[in-house]
């Protein structure tokens, strides 16, 4: 039997797909790649925007058309957040949400045995526990993603994720460290701690993120640790001090911003101002060293009520923060969120225009930072091989590079000298 997965959305979804692949493989299935024939097709969906829902439905429709006898599965955030709508998508033989992922295999086996269509979406509820889905290998990745927390207790005006993911619930540290040891034994030397609300880790169990990083760094074989997205108001002075004392922690922080205008942040129901954000970013730069640390972020443009002046303020703030990378995206109205009905919705053409202008501004800064790094020494994890000697990879600061590294292979960490920036990656030479 062959099963094909299609993953949309965040690193947490990527981790969960890895766990599902492992579970299916352990039960006799072969993992098929995109474009190959299969007996089962599974979409792990994202519902941050309507476009994510559309992509999930379109992919499953195509697979059902190309493989009429195959079992099709719609799982993840879309059916969890919009169960009634997802249940009506008849091209999916199995519709299930984010809860009880282990039941997917059993239900697929029932369907392969002739069972009629199954809709099994369990609502989130207060007090539910973290679902353990351990992973030992990732099919196409040289770094490992380990999920440490699920859920979000915030109520940002534009976001449907709390509805899709439920309340904050942390994974036990014992379980995380056990998985880290297995990943190290499988040859992974870099891990990314992922979560829906990473700085919420331990808030429900009496521990915290800094303590987890300290203990993760003690696992033999793990040489680099990366963190997923962080909310600036949840990163305390003590957290920063403790994290800066962990040499294995990559000094790259994805510090969630969303807008460089305090007025827009209030409308978004984000619990910080641009001044407070800048203060946290400054503390990170001081603790880790201005030239050593990099900060990346996300920015939404065209949020309801955002005026041209608000946008200009946002762009000036973002450019001034000197982010290494910024994910810029136009605001997308999402049913089920307060902002969907906010007045003064920005026209689509204006959102697209602002997105282009913001992207141009942040790419200019990115190029300047990359050029400034030329000639420096860096540590790079070799990833995709482009030839017998050329590899893509990232520095500890998450600067993308193409490395000439004869005699090395994917998954190794090598010391390089950084060269010219070509607009997408730095050229580098292994020492």
C-alpha cells in the first residue's frame, strides 16, 4: 500500500505530517511522493486564510479524479476550525481535525476495507492533554522539527488558529528529551523547537521555554537548537539572559511583529506597542551581540483601517529594525475572526501595492545585511546537494548560502567563509 501526504502551513504541521508518515510506514505503507500513484492521499491542511482551504480541496479533488479508487483524507486545522463546512466536502472519504491523529490510520484501514465515509472531528475542550506524536526521521529534511506545545490562548482579531488548535497545552519535558535523543541517534545535529505558541511552553505545567532549551542543549549529539516564532511581550529579561548563556542555541529569533504601527497593533488586539517591541529586540541584540544575532519577523499590510500614514509608519519601523528576513503578506479576510467584519476594509489592489512596497524595502535591508557579512566565518548545516560538491544551507543566523564543500555530505555542519550575495543566497566556501 502507498500513501501520499500534502502538507500546508506551519512547521507544526510539518512535524505532525512526519509523525503520520512514520506511523503509516511502521504499519506496512510506502510513502509516495507528489505526482506518484498511491492508495491513500492525505492533506494536512492549514486554515490561516481561505486560500489554504481552497488549496486543500483542489488537491484532494485532483487526486480523487486521477486515482478514483484511492482513499482521500482531509485532516488538520481546516476541518477543526470549520467542521460543518469541511464535512460537506464529499471528495474526502475521511474528514478529521487536529485531535486523535493516531485514529487516522485505523480509519484509513477501515475505508480500504470497504467502510463507508467517515467524519470524525472531536471539538477542543478545556483541560485536554497534549497528544504525543513522536518522530524519529523526516523524509526530506536534514534538520528535525520537534513539536513541544499546541494551542493558543490569545484572541488576535485576524486569527482563527485558537479555534483550530484549542487551548495551550505543553508536552512533557521527559517526552521531548527522549525524542531529542532518538533524533540525535538518527543522525540529526540540528533541531527546531516548534509550537503554536512557543513562549507559552510550560505556562500550564510550571516550567518554561528557557529551562527546556537548557536541558535540550545537554542532549549528546544535538549541536544546534533553533526556536520557532516568539511573541515579544512573552520574552522576559530572565528568558533572554538564560537563552544567551546556551552556546548551542542559534542566535536567530523570529520575533512576531505583524505591524510597525502601534495604532494598527491595537486594532489587531496585539498586546504590545512598537516601542515595547523595539525594546525587546534591543535586549536580544545586546545579549547575543549586534553582529552575531539576527531577527526575522512577519508583517501584515492592509489590515482593516490601516491608512496610508499607518502603512508608512509601519514601513519605517520595519526598515529601521534591520530584520534579516521579513515575511510580508497582505491581510486576508478570514471568516470566524472579528476582523472579518471590521469597517474600512482596504481594497485588494491597495493591499497588493503595499505588499510590494514593503517587500522592496525589506529586501533592500536584507541585501545590505548579507553584503556586510561577506568575508566572515560562519557555521553552516549542509542541506540540499546541488552537485557532488555544492550544497544549500543556512548559517546559525539563518542566512541562506550555497556552499562549495568537496568531501562533505548533507547533514554535516561545516565552517565556511561567506562570499557575495546573489539576491537569494550567499556564496560560501568550506574551509
